[in-house]
C-alpha cells in the first residue's frame, strides 16, 4: 500500500497518480503483449498445418509469451521495492529553499 496515495478530495483523486509512472507503463505493456500472444494463436488457422507461416506464428507466440513472463517479473520486482521516503512539508511561511 506504500505506492498508493490517499487523495483528500475528488479533484485530487483525479489529478494525482495512484501508481508510479513506470508501473503504469509496465501494466500497459503487459496488456499489449498478452493481446498479441492471444491473437497469434487465434489467427494461426489462416496458415495450413506444417507451413512456414504457421511455424513462425508459433515461434512468435512462444517468444512473446516469454516476454510476458519477463515483464511480469520486472513488474513484481518494481512493485515490491520500498517506497521512497517523503520529505516533510515546510512550516507555514517558510521556504524549503535556503537563503534570506
């Protein structure tokens, strides 16, 4: 739950990201890869059994399937990283920048 933020209002819930941008990118990459893997096996019937095209589709299915496994492993490793420490907000009337 450390990667989640707790919005205080409806507008902040819509404007503040709930997950890190990297996790969101990996999520959509995973979705696209799974869709491609599924499509390759659904459309393998356009080639006759034993043809080079069908074999190529099977090889791409395997390769992209292994890529899904690798991306999912990366997603888990990134998600399990501890959240970075947050700096406390400066007191009212004080700047966080040094100087006069």
